[in-house]
């Protein structure tokens, strides 16, 4: 079985989500190759060997500098046709989803998306896909190769298994129509601390905070703990906090060591995005809030009184 993993990068590092998919591909077995597409990306290639890639194919070209999907579809489609990859795995992101959809159309291949796991059974690849608001998990398959799979962000953790990848340069052959789009500007979010995908500690706020001005409570606690701030869909829809911090079914899936939920009722849509956290601590004034059903520690009380005190205690303990 031969598998190609699209290694998305931002700046000078491969995304954790892509490395998680690469680790899973290595666990499934067979020949696993990664592909890096961009400009000046070759120095990133060798690190992928630690997560299971036997070979990293590098399409390094100035025309690929902008994070546009269509040129990446050209590169991946050519590799699959020339090298005969049976599986193509990608991590969920805005770019990853665009590339997966374009590649499926180009190759006339089947695409399963929102997967959280994959395995082999009787020599065939089987994907696992949550359904019905993540209350059940379905098994999905493909009728023919190449099989395309898009994995939910945060569903798979990178696992360093050692090893060193062989780096191979490939010359991209880009279609004329793929070069007609131009990226005029790319904005970068100005933020402090880790992203919610990478953070070991996440402090999340919900509607129970009362208003956007009260998000300073969770921001202060997150900063004291060296963690990241997250939000629920209701908060994001209300315009209280940015979309990129949303955790849940229509946001991001996270799996930190510690998840502190402040003023979050715990609807199923939010649960599916954070239930893989190692320890879940919830603070809510409603003793019947659903989130307490799947919390390791529940605190019944007013977040406006408890969170500042908790922040004060953390700062005192950590000497800051």
C-alpha cells in the first residue's frame, strides 16, 4: 500500500495537524511519502522523517509561494498519476479542504472527509467518520483507488517514531489556468501564546461570561497558565471572539492536557470539539449544565468571582 500525505506548512514549520496525519499513515503501514509544496520549503523536509515519512517529495518553486490551492492540485495530481499512490491523506484546513476537493475532481476519485481515524481491514482502507452530531461513529470506504481522505483538524496527534526521510526534488508542471489567480494580500493574526491546536492548556469562554468585555477573565487565566484562549460557537456568532478560536463541531477539534471551560453549558456541538482533552475542568453557575456530565472536575459558581481568584492563585504559585 502506498500513501501520499500532503504536508501543509505555515512559515518555517510543518503544521501539527499534517504531522498527525503522517503519523497515522505510518501506523497503518506500507510505503508512506510526504509532499511539501511551496517556495523555500526544502529545509523543512527532513523533519518529516521523525513522524514516519520514508520519502519527502519537495516541489519548491517561486510560483508556489502563495498558499493557493490550484497549483497544489497540479503537483499532487501529477505525483499520484506518475507514482501510483493508492491513498492521499490531508489534514483539514481551509487550504487542505480546497486541495482535497480539487484533487478529487481532477482525478475523479472518491473523497471521504471529517475523518477521525483510519485503519486497514482485509487489505482495504477503512475510515472512521463521526455522524449525527458525533453521537455515532460510522465506518466508510472507497470503491477504487486513489482513495482521498480529509481528517478533522486535531483528531490525530503527531507521534515521533524516529527515522530520517529521503528528500527528493520534483519539478512542478503547472497548468496555465492554475496561475491566473493571484494572492493580493495575506493577513497574519497578531496573537500571543500558542494556538489552540498546539496548546497544552486551553481556557475557553462561553455565553456565561455575559459579554465580550469579560473575555479578559479567560485571557488572564490562559496567560497565567501559559495556555491559549478558545470560545464556543455562540460566542463567535455573537461577535465576541474571533472564529479561529472556535472549538466544536463547526470549529476546531482540540486535545490539550488541560481544558478549562468557563461559563459554557456544554452543548453536544461543543463537546465533540474538546472531549479528547486529557483533563476537563468546568466552571458554571448552573449545577445541571450538561458539561458537568463529561468533566473531570466541576465547580458550581459564578465565573466572574472564581476565575479571577483562580488566576491570582496560579500567578502566586508560579511566582508571576
